[in-house]
C-alpha cells in the first residue's frame, strides 16, 4: 500500500503539479504523458529528475523561435548555466531529443528543451482540441492510471461523468450536456506556444 501511494505521488508531481508562476498548460496535462512514458525508463527517469529539481516551469506545444515541422513539445527550464550543461548533455543522447536553446536576452536562467512526441495520432488530435480521441483505453491505463486509481486529466480524456460535472460547474447553463463534445476548452495558442514575453512574469517573481 505504501509503494502504491508513493507511485501515485510521483506521477502527480509531474502531471498535476501546480506551477506557481504560470497556470500549467494543456500540453503539460494531456500531451506530455506520452513523451514522459514513450521512450522507456531512461527518458522517464531523466524527466522525473528535472521535475524533482523543479526545473520545469512550463511545457508548450510550440515555440516562436522554432519551426521543427514534426510533432514536438517544448519544456521551459529555469536553472543555472552549470546545471543546464550537465542536464542537456544527458538529454542530447536520447532518441526523443530534438533541440535546445537559451531564451531571454541577457538572461541565462531560462532554456528551452524540445522533445519529439512519439505518438503522432495523439499529437494531431490534441492540436484539434479533440482530447477524448487522443488515446485508446489501453493507452489511458498505461499513461494515467496509478495503483490507487486514475489521475485527474483522465476525467477529460476519457470523458467521465466527473469530467462532465467539472465542466458544467464552469460553463453553467450555457450549454446542455448533449451539446458538449469535449470536457475542456479548445487550445488557446497564446498559452500553448512559447514566446519570450512570457518570461516577464517569472522575472518579476524573482526580482
């Protein structure tokens, strides 16, 4: 029982984590899991490690400085030049690695790490805001189930009754349940694509 509880807590650390400086993204909640678990234990442990170190500040599905042309996510990291060099060297040998670069003029604290999304179907459905079509039942079990049950994004991805109730609490009587196709709002690319203006809030918080 104890190990199951710890397993759930570890999973919630990266999936449901509260980001103090930014509201965490849909990319983080719905798309990141297939990258986190999609390349085997080695990458999972690397990502878990930087999560424990609180280096991940946000996760995006795009970046204004990058046009990779393939399914990717972009992790905004905050740390020191020394920590970045060691960490990024570890990621550069991973099959998931695509690119990394510093962001923020005259500020070396922030860095973007781009990783390939291994599930093109999940990526395409995500980009169309069709969250409930991203994963099969088996994939939902693998990515979102812990020994004690499913973690919160599952409610949207599997369109559970609780997920619907959560949505209706937000939208009220504007729509009937029969009119609701997905249990979360459409992607807002102003929140899901990184631009350097987003760093201003983080800088103010650190000042």
